[in-house]
C-alpha cells in the first residue's frame, strides 16, 4: 500500500460573473463546486490527515473556510458561494500564499498546495499573478489549476502552474473536470529521493517564512486584553524568559527591546529570545536566525540587528594567547557565479540588497569570505564594496 503525504490544500475558486456561463451545466461555478466536493470526498477516503481551506475571489479575495478536515464545514463554505463582480486573480494568490506561510510556521506543518479554479479571465489590478507565482515557487508552494472555458493565447493558469511545478488541467466539459478532481485527490503519494523536505528545512527557507515579532506598540487592544487575561492581570510587559521588564543584556526597558509572539502574544526581550535560540540543538534554525516560540512553537524570526550584534560581539572577544584561529580578512575576493552552479539553499535564497530571489540568466556575485550572494548590479551598489553580511571589503577581479 502506498504511503501518502498529508497536505494543506487551499481551494482558490473564481466566483466572478464569467463563472455564471452555462457551457458547463448548470453553470461553471456549480460544476466547479461539485468537482471540489468530489476531490475532498475522494481524498478523505485515502488520507483523512490532509486539510483544506477555501478562498473565493471576484472583485477582491475572501477567506471562506480556514484549514480544516471537517467535511461539513468545507461543504457549507462551498454552498455559500455566489457570483458577482470581476476577477482579482493576483490578489487571491497573494492571500492564499499568506495563509500557506502562516501554516508553515507551525510545528509539524504539512506540505502546501494551492488549487486554482477559474476560466482564466482576470482583472489587471495592483497584484500581478505571474509575480505571485514566482513568489510561490521561491517558497516551494505548488499551484495546480483547473481551467474551464475555451483556451486563449495568453493562458495565465498554465503559466502559473508551470512556474510553480504544479499540474495544469484543461477541462472542456463537466466529466473531464470530475476526472481531474479524482486524479488530484489521489496524487499525494509520497515519493522518496526528492528534495522537497530538504528545501523546507533549509536555513534560507526557514528565514523566509518565519514571522516577525510584534513590538509593544503593534499590539491591538484585543491582544492587550487577552494578554492580561492569560497572565492573570499581571504586567504583560515582562519577558517570559528572564521574568523582568529590564533587558538583562542591554539594560533597556521592555518598551524598547520587548517583543511578542504574533501567534500566542507571549512577551520576550529580543536578546533573551536570541540567547534561547543559541541554546537549542538545531543548527539549521541557528543558521537561519530563527527560533520556535518556547510557549506555542510558532516559527519566529530573530531580528537581524540582534544576530549581527551577537556576531560582532563574538568577533571582538579577546583571543587566548597562542590561539591560531584565523582572523577575519580585511579584503576578500568577489567571485562571478552562474545560476546553474548554485546549491539548493542558494537557489531559494535572495539578494540582501534588493531582497529578490535569483533567477536564470542573471549575473551573480559571491562573497569570497562568507559566501553571501548578490545580483551583479546590486553588488556594484554596495557602499565601499563591503559585504552586507560579514563586512569584509570585496574586490571583483
């Protein structure tokens, strides 16, 4: 018997007016809803551990059902859909990616997937669907698509699926749509030897999806009230690691260096949380500058200024006499690099200057001291040619 990979699947369904056409009796939307119900039913016959969420989009996207494996809630959400407006495809993908990232931050997260169901007609608003597809690819999120209606020269759904390594299904009648739903339901057979799990555990990937900590001024009134309730009306501006308002490392108040977990609102000094992160055994997490909340295990990002300060502190520590540990060089060589020579971690990395991912055909430069990668034009904009990560002055020969 085949082992199956539990998935978090977002059903992203078009509910714009063009989905009212009756070329798929009784209309495109109702036929799509029936196909989704078949997908959910067939998946749960084989794998009840997968979860689904539902996002609809017309003039703007809307979250209808959060991730769940309760069929009743999913079917009620599908039955509530109605037709209206235009098709904000790019915005819908942006919302779906945001929901996937929130799930990936949780411990023991499932493999992510987005299923896009549409006739391919969309309104060109502020968010470009192709740009969202490239973002999904960088985050290892696969986007499958069910296409309804006649084809066109600019097949946006096929382009999105191809960019993310997903499957594109062109369905020219209700029967072929049902067949596609059945095929996708049974597609989560676990294969060995692929690199998907390795990518999801890489330091670069962990850094990309980790959540920023909240400052005191970021808390809403509801979150402040919840903190007071959880902590028995005690002062919620005290670190849950050192149990003090004053930061033991910088002597600053909690208002300056205090942060909250965005998932459970537990308070921490950023330096105490960084020290907690250093004490953990997971080297990938330390390399990524990330840590799981000690309270709820949500994946959190250690602020860059803290990690850099800790690195600088370690560099200026007095050396023991006779220690032959090499010193950081004053100047280092910068190396031209080709995209097809990048390692798995590098492919899913991003340039520290512009924060965009690397793509085929781009000229890249690597720091010879710490291996940080830059786009060629970004490297040339570095102040005094100094690497943003290690501070070494770089020379491109």
